[in-house]
C-alpha cells in the first residue's frame, strides 16, 4: 500500500486535515516528532499528517523526517496564505505551480538585488490537482462548521463558492501584513506572477528536491490579502474557512494519488483511473 505525507504549519490546519482521516494512530519519529497515520474513507493506502510550525526551516526539517521514516509516494502541504492578486478572493484555493523563495539576494549600497530560487510543482501532482478542480467533487468535503463565526458586519465565508487558481506562490520568513513596505514592493517587482505569500512551501520543496525529486505540491486557502486587514479577516473566521477548504482539496488530491497507485498495481490504464 502506498503512503502520502500531508503536512501543515498550524494546529487549525492540522485539525482541518485530520477530520478527514479514519483510524488515525500516532507514530513517533526517533527525534521525538509525532505524526498521525490514517486512511481516507474508501481509499486504499495511508495518509500521514504532521505539524511543522511556521517557517521554511521547520517545514524542511520535519518534511525530511517524514520522508525518511515513511518513504511516501508524494508530499503535500495544506494551509492558509495571504492573497496578492485582487481577482483571488478570500476563501479561494491557490495550488502552487511554482514556489519562490523570496528572501534570497544581496544587499549593497545601491539597494537589494534579488537572487530568486524557485521549484516547479510536480507535473504529475499538478495534473491530479487540475483533475480534482475540474470534477469539483472536492467541495463536498468542505466542513459545514468552520470554527469562528464571522462578525455580523461581514458576509458569511461559507456562503461563497471557492475557485481554484493554479498560480505561483512566494514563500519567505515573515508574515506580510502591509502593501507599502520595501518587502511588498520587492514581491510586486520581482515576483509579479505570485498569487499568494506564505512561509513553508520553499522548505518542503527543498526537502522533496533533495530526496530524489519526490513529487511535492502545496495547496493554500486564501485567508487574508497580505495587508493591514489581515487581523480583521482572522477575527471574521477566514483562517478557519481557508484551512478547511485547503484541507478538503489536498485530501482529494491525496486520494487520487493513492487510487492511481492502486489502479497501477492492478494493471489498470491511467485513463481508466482518472475517469472514475
């Protein structure tokens, strides 16, 4: 049976993923990291979940531990992110087609010169994700109860149908809550195609790359606009909404990966698998 590792940064993201698993059980890494392993209903294979904490360094270290211990078929990350494009609304999903590590560069007397590092998404996992988005059945996994209730002045987050965008994301080491800083300007000038900003995808992409280019994909729910309105959006419950939607999409991709492996084991043709 195949295994997919699905990591998150925050406990609320972890809980959003965990509620989709049956028969979850704890598994400990020798260094003390706790993972949980379970099954998706009706899907052969195992999904292993874990919390990395915020930041690319921790994400890379724990991804390495998970890869070494479980030898997964694929590595996924599900979580929230700040949106950088006006046409992507709160609660939408961004699937990272490319991950930029945006803090690399050289500072000198005339300013900062970026030295971008980037990783492309696994073609196979991106294709699976596009299939999940086209079919649309993943929305049936979005939880009906999403933690904090929105304030009376805000429209209900759960009332808006999410769209799925396949775009690059920018991954760094800071929480971006302003649009007029030097960092925000750098994001616009150097990473103009990035649709979201977050803090872990570069770490997991590097860990996957160093493990024989293990297939890796990051799925992000947009919980704020990476501006001063972040804390109001958090108070209105958008983190819970975005985490629940990212989890629903990511476990749907994981299920397709595991089903494909099962179909291959049985000798089914790929097109027979994706038409199901």
